[in-house]
C-alpha cells in the first residue's frame, strides 16, 4: 500500500487566508504534496499538468461555481 501522505492534493480557494489554513492543516498531518489555486483558470492549468488524488474546492469562486 502506497504511503497516503504522498497523495497529490489541489486546493482551489479564492481567499488566501483559507488556502493558507487548509494547506497548514494538511501539512500538520503529513501531507506535503499540496498545490494551491486561487481561481478556476489556475486550477485548470494545474489539472492539465496531471491528476490529483483529492481536490478541495470552494463552491463560490469568482465568475464560476466551484463544482464546475
């Protein structure tokens, strides 16, 4: 079984303080491969570069719903 803490995680959140808090919480429990996106455009760029094991997305992003 692969080490769960090597999972690749994407945080999509427009508020910098929320991104920072989420990333700190994940790192405190051992997750080190955490990528941040502040908007849908940035998230799409990250997604085009490869897959993620978990995506944590804000539901209300500027100009788009986080589910989209």
